[in-house]
C-alpha cells in the first residue's frame, strides 16, 4: 500500500510547505536582505542538484517507487548521496520557508515533508535492493541518506 500512497503524499507535501509558509500567524525575525539572499542561494543549490540528478538518470524517472533504470546509477550526485533529487527538493522548500520566515512552514517542512520523504526513501531503498541485490548493498554501504532500512 505504501508504494502507491507515498508518491502522492510526497507531492502533497511539496504543495503543503509553501501554503503553510504563507500563513501569517507566526513568523521568526530575520532581516529581509538575509531572507532574500538565503532563499535565492538555497533555491539555486536545490534546483542545480535536481538538474544534475536528472542529467545522470537520463530519463529513468517516474513518480512510482520501483526503479526504472536497468542499471544502478552511482555517478554524478549519486556518488555523494543516494537520493539527491529529494535532497534538492528539500533544499528548495527550505528556501521558501526562509524567504517568508514562517514558523508554521518550518514545522511543516520538518514534520511533514521530511517524514514523508524519508518514508519514500525507505521504500525506494527496498525496491532498489530487490532489483540490484548485492550491487545495491555495496553501494548503500558506502553512505548517503540513511533511513535505518539498510540491513547488515
């Protein structure tokens, strides 16, 4: 059930964080210039990471959990983190939270978006392990985002 539910929830959190960030109730104090430059920097880094990731996946993407590529991609950003696209999304969303200095947006990002993202990563790790077996276990053992799903 999770493999069908999580992708939709993941997308929903990408909408929920900016909406929650726009609520005016609680803001934290950050000078406007710092907010703008921090937001711009985070968005540029996040979008750049997402683009770099897509370049190395070469079209082997879809919103479902199961892998599309017949080979395990370990080049480019995958050398540093196992799920760089999700890291890029999280960085972009954090940029929107910083821009509006929203406590509610930050809480939504931390408690909802990151939780659903880690759930999705755990499911994808399992699917990748099923498809690539020993190759995946060797790759996953090198590092990256750890979710507790790796078995020793």
